[in-house]
C-alpha cells in the first residue's frame, strides 16, 4: 500500500538557520509529490510540487525540495528560516492514474528568535 | 478567482444531531474533494467528485456520511447522528482536469461534537 512518512513530528530551529523537513514515500507506481503549509486554523497552501523533469524544485517563500527516486524521498529545505515560517508542513503524494492525495502526518516547524 | 470557500467555518453540535457542510470550489474546476483532518494528523481522503459524479469513496466514509455535488458546482457533506469521533476539521479541495491534479484547499470547517 502507498504511504507517506514524515519522521519528524516537530522541528525547532533558530531564526536565520537552515532547515530540512524529511519526507519519504512508498509507491510502486509513478507519483506526483507536493509540499503544503498549514497555518493555525487555516487550510493548506501549496509550497511546491514535483511532477517530472528536474529533481530540484523551487517553491514559494524561499523553499525548495529535491526528488530522489532511488531513496523515495522528497525532502523540503530552506537556507534561512524566519519567524513567520512557523507552521505545520505536510508532504503529499498523488499516484499516477488516481486523483486523491495521500498525506504524511505533518511536521511542526517552530522557528525560535 | 476567490478560491475555495467553505461554510460554516466552525460548527458545534451535540451528539446525535445531523450537520451539513458546504463547499464552493474554484469556478472552473471540475474535480472536488473532501478530506478529514484530526488533531495531530494529516488530512485523510474521504471522497471526490468529477463534475456531479461521485467517483471514489474512502472506507472512512461510513453510512452516516453522505456527499453530493448537484449540477457539478458546490458540494455538501452531511453527517447524520454525529458521534464524538466525528470531531475534526473537514477540508474541501478542488482541481482542474489537468494531468498533475494540483489541488487547491479551502479554509476548512471545524466540527466539534459534544
């Protein structure tokens, strides 16, 4: 069965430090990969997506992610975080030929002053 | 383009009551999805529509849950005889018919069952 694993439930990091949020997936078919951010009491906002082509994907707010097919990973990175990046981050996959998303359990990023 | 909207944003109800939520997708999107998110978890797929046809339902969607999308526009999700375990955020999303299926999410309806 397909699944998405976000191993880190919480990641504290100081402001202006780099951060990496990890995402691994399990699938026997081609996938599309997404990272969403959720601020308190709000819906999900798309940060970036991998569909095909270049494995390094750049998104909004200075985030980027790298698709690694051999590692079945899609880790999210930002070289320098801000207080405003404090939020919950979700990795999701959409399987080729289907339309629903399978989400990970989320990583709560807390940026410290 | 005003995005995906959901109404109400919050709903408190007593156990055993029926509740109905509404979702208005982005106007040109033909696919509409419902997800449920409980505290500390990622969203879980419930069901999706292509135009007015309900094409897939999760096993999470018990007989007490019913979703409709009349005329392929807005959608409603009804929960009958609510239980405390139904307390969650109910998220709606929509997408166009493009291959990669980028979904746009609404703000959600937070349901609390007392």
